[in-house]
């Protein structure tokens, strides 16, 4: 787990740009100003989870899974705490982990029939997309189970 100064600077730059990108997309998605800080914090922490997982040896798919799992749970938590829809936090928080460059080149080489470069970009891009999808789905299951348990607990408490 030895990180060179160049790698550390790269991580710091990616974390800073994750905040600015999250704020930009939050404004574009018309996130209410009083929720903007929490959306930006979510983008930063989601990106930090991705970077931490990668530094600890996780491949891009695992990093995407862990960060999207965190992102979805973060969004659900703050949606309940701040009485807002989860999507207000979910979409902006997802921006730092979306494989934009890979998606662009995958589509580009699909259109121009360059199979070798298409496969070069498509494999990691699709694995990251799969990691994000599975992470969000898994978080949804966790939240659903917790809500069910909470509902049962409150029903049982009311019967007593």
C-alpha cells in the first residue's frame, strides 16, 4: 500500500474535482441551495470511498460497487434526515464515479467499427457500470429490509 507522491496528488486532485463536478451537476439538476452542501459532501465521500477501495487493492468494478453502495446508503440516510427525496443526493453523488471517458470512447469506437479499441474501452467501462448497478441495487435491498424491520418494530410496539 505504498503510494507515491504523484499518486497521492492524483487522488487529491480527483477528490477536489469530484466536489466541483458534484456542485456543477447539483446546480444543473436544480438541487435546492440548502441541500447543496450535503450533495457536494456526498460526491466527495463517494469519490473518497472509490479511491480508498482502489488504494487497498480493489479493481475498478469492486471500487465502483463499494462507492455506489456507500452513495446509495448516504442518499437514503440524508433523504430521511433532511426530509428530501433521495434522488436529490443520489444523482449528484454518482457523477464522480460514472466512467464518462470510457463511455465516450466505447460509443465512439462502436460507431467507427474499430473492434480492437472498442473492446479495450468497453470491458472496463461495462465492469464499472455493473459495479455501480449492483451497488445501488444492494443498497436498495438493505434499505428495504431495514424499513420492513422498522415497520414491524413500530407495529409491535403499538400493539403492546
